[in-house]
């Protein structure tokens, strides 16, 4: 039974690791864009562009044969 819980936990992080990271990056970008000024706007821009870049990367990636 312990092995099953470990497998479920590892499957959870395998599936949700990247979406949670992208969500945190987006949240950072939104808050930074609203609160900070100057060079922080560039960090906000990069953080908000990251999910778009990842989506385009996997959208145009050719499937393996």
C-alpha cells in the first residue's frame, strides 16, 4: 500500500510540475507588472511571455516517429 501512495505522489508531481511552475511564473509577472517599475517591467514581460513560448514550442514541435 505504501508503494501505491508513493507512485500516486510521483505521478501527481510528474503531471502538475510544469503547469504549477508556469502558473507561479505568470503570477509573479502579473504582480511585478502592477507593483514595480523600471527594470522590473522587463522581468514581468519575460515572466508573462514564458507560458506563451512554452505553448508555441510544444505546439510546433514535430512528433517523434
